[in-house]
């Protein structure tokens, strides 16, 4: 019985595939933020991390960021094998979302008053 409880707890501790992808984005941006020197670049990384935190929070309130990030970091060779690929994937998503928001802003700016 006890082993069943442990196995069930371990199974529920696994993030969903979508949460895992977004968690990897947080890890990638956090890791890369230590490599940049310009404050505005670091700020962009933090904003990007907050975007992915918001996605996870929307799907999984109460998500265990500390535990899940620790588990991700404990994976052998995670950073060497995945950091830059994750950074590219996540950067592409951030750029696409930013472009969408820019288009929305432009459309709102071009509206006639009262329309």
C-alpha cells in the first residue's frame, strides 16, 4: 500500500507537457540572463520569464516552480543539451506573441474616434 501511495504522488508531481515546455523556457531565460551584461537585455529576459510563468499559472494554479525547476536542473546534461534549443524555441514564441501585440496596438491606434 505504501509503495502505491509513493508512486501515485510521484506521478502527480510530473508537470503536464505544456507546463514542462514553458518551465523549460523559464529555465532557459534564467540561464541566459546570467550571460548578458546590459540591464535592458536582462529586463527583457525577466519579462519573458513572467510571460511563461503566467501561462503556467493560468493552466496550473499552485504550480511547484521550485521543485520542478530543481528537478529540471538535476537532469544530467540538461543545460548543455537543451538550453540553447529551448532558448530559440521560447524566443520564437515571444517574438511571435510580441508581433501579434504590436499589430493589435497598431490596429487600435488606427481606429477612428468613436468607432
